[in-house]
C-alpha cells in the first residue's frame, strides 16, 4: 500500500500540541465528561473531587496523545486500504 509509511510529522505533532494546549490536571469538558491533557477522555461523566485534585504529568499527556494519534492513523490507513 503506497501510504503505509505515512504518519503525522514532527511539525504536525508540534502544531497540534500548540493549538490544543496541554492541561496538566483533570477537568470537566464542555459535555461534562472528565478529561485531561489534550482532550483525552478519562471517563464519561463529571470528574470526582479526587480526580480534580490529581495532577497529570506531561509524560502522561504525551503518551495518551501518541496513542490517540496511532489509533487515528490506523483508522485512516484502513479506510484508504478499502478505496482501491
């Protein structure tokens, strides 16, 4: 498959992080779901009091972002593979 090796570039990673910002704690997003980092869903529903007090490390944020990007890239590659 010609696009098999394609992935988000370092510049794309940086642009995404700068645009979204990294929140180093849990918070309730606009839909009242517990979220942290760069829009990472911790769980549906509001954060508990304990979660709201819990810090999140930049390493955790980066790890979750990397996993989300891997998942998205896999979905795009799978969809492109069906477009022959």
